C-alpha cells in the first residue's frame, strides 16, 4: 500500500489537522541516475521521482502520482525524462518533457516493462519485457522515443535477457540467466540468481563474463571500451570493470551492505547506485565512492499532498483514539489518520476503489478497525500503526458492521448481516 497525504482544511472539526507529519520514518532512496552534465541525480523515494544536486542537498519532487514510479533516466540531451509507472496497470514506460511538463505513455503491455536506457542518439528507448514470450522469459526490446511499435532486439527462447545498455554503434550489452530475470532482491549468493554479462552486435552474441556469480546491471561506455557491472564474485557485492580485451577488475571494496541499481553517466566518468537505502556516487577512474547527502523537502516517503476544500459534505466519519493522541477520519471513502494533539498531514491508511466505513480504535490506541466493501461484501480490516500493516479480520459475502472492542481489548464484537451478533 502506498501512503498518500490528505491536507485537511476547513471546518472546526478539521482544525485537528494542520501541517505536521504524524509518522516520521527514514526515507528509502533507490534507482538513481545522472543527468547528462552530471550536475543532477534523479532517484525514486516513496514511489515518486525526485531530483537533487549531484553533490547532495535538498531534493525536489519531479513526478508524484498515486501509482509507483520507477527507474528515471534522462535522455542524452537532457530534454526528456523516461521512467516506469504502474499508473495504468502492471507497469509501462512514460516520457516526460522536462520543459513543458507534457507526459506521454510509450508502451502498452499487460506485463511489467522495465526501462533499461536510451540509445546514445536519444531516438530509441531500450526496455525488458516478457509480454511476447510464452514461457515468461524476459526479452529485450526497443521502441522509438517518439512512439511506435516495440521491436524485439534479443529474444532467446530458453534464457531471460534483461538490463540492456546500448552502445553508440547500435550494439548493446545485457545480463542473462537461465530461467528468469535476475533476482536482485536476494541477499547473498545462490545458484538461483547467478547470471552472466553478454554483448550483442548484429546477429553475433559474445559472452563477456563467466558464470558462477551474480553479475547484473551492465553499463557500457559509448564506444564499448569499458563495461562496468555489479558482481558478488568476491563474496560481496561491488562494482567491477571489464576493459575491452582486458581482464576484469574490482573497483569498489565494500565488505558489507549491498550495491544495487547502478547507472553510468553518459560520459562514463561516474556511477551512481543504491547502498543501504541511500544514494552513492563513484568516480570510475579511481573507484572512490561516497554517500550523497540528501534531504527530501516534503514528506519523507510520500510527497504527494492533496489539498481538499469543502469537506463538510465529504467527511463521513471521525473517531478519536482512546488515548486522545490520534484521530481517524473517512474522506472520499478512504481512511486517514492524523495527530489529534499537534495536528498534521493526515496519513492515508487505505487506497481502494471501494468505500470504507465503521471506524473503531483498539483500547490501546495502536490499531484501527474499519469495514471495507472492496471484495463485494462488507468485511472488517485492522490496521496496525506499530507495524504499518493492514490485515483482514473477516471475509466472504457477508455484511459485517458496527465493530466494537471489548474493554480488555482482547475481543471484537460486530453485527453480521444486520441480524447476528458475532465475536472475533
């Protein structure tokens, strides 16, 4: 569930909510890339896209949407920003005109399309998709940045190919493994996620690295003289480089943590990557890497703020927690919670196409129970503010309403189908 913020403005009842966040949390920053001039880093936090000076500082919000955005990458001329988004389903690729703010959808698939990169002339977008593979294997495609029909450029029937990096001459390097895309989320080494780095030039395939390790995110210089990649062959994830005709060399020397989602600057001088949920930058000539200090201006993980006025007709319920510290409301059919003492932006608890209702707090004020029509009936759900997770309490096609906790908080009574008293 992706949280959103609802700025509550209006009547006396809404004076409880002003402008202070309720739940503070360390922001998770991932999937960075550099602008063509290396002065700016774009990255993802809270499912939205942010931009920060390459040296670090205050990040500004570029793209915010209720969906999840991923892997932003500038075009070689810096005029456009390509990224993935789930706003229309499983995940397609979009292009943002940086100057005008116009947004275009580039792919229209029923599976997730993962953005790999731009061609060096900015005319093509390379991406990975399993949309046309009956076995669900990842294949590499390119589509004109101006729009059109995607074309397969590598499609082995029995091997997943992914994370392509185009060269100036039209060839490209990519990662490959036997039966699925690289499992980047796996910590440690396993034969299940071992992969190799390959190059394709015309119809010729050349294996650049041997197997036996997790080797992902190949990044080629424009002329193909060097290919950078992440490998755990030393027992720990680090950045490596393979010069043309030379021997692989380890550039970083991390002994703990992870190195994921690296991208190479267009001039080949710097690499940015995620490490320990933060953004790092590395000089490719020296291998020296350091964390980029970033402060998100706005909500740490959910920068989208929706300002709503005239809530007198839209607020349906309001429930104060027993300890008097929190308040829950239903607005536009969704559940929100905020600090009752200090006020603040209301954190969105639910995000469903159905209506929620019947708010009730647990006796310790740590959990909130509510009804939801998301599955056809009226089921009860519980949100735990300690773990920030939602759990279903009832299911089926019943109408479960009016939940009330027992004084000791161990039981929950509710009415089923307007005729039966139930105890959970």
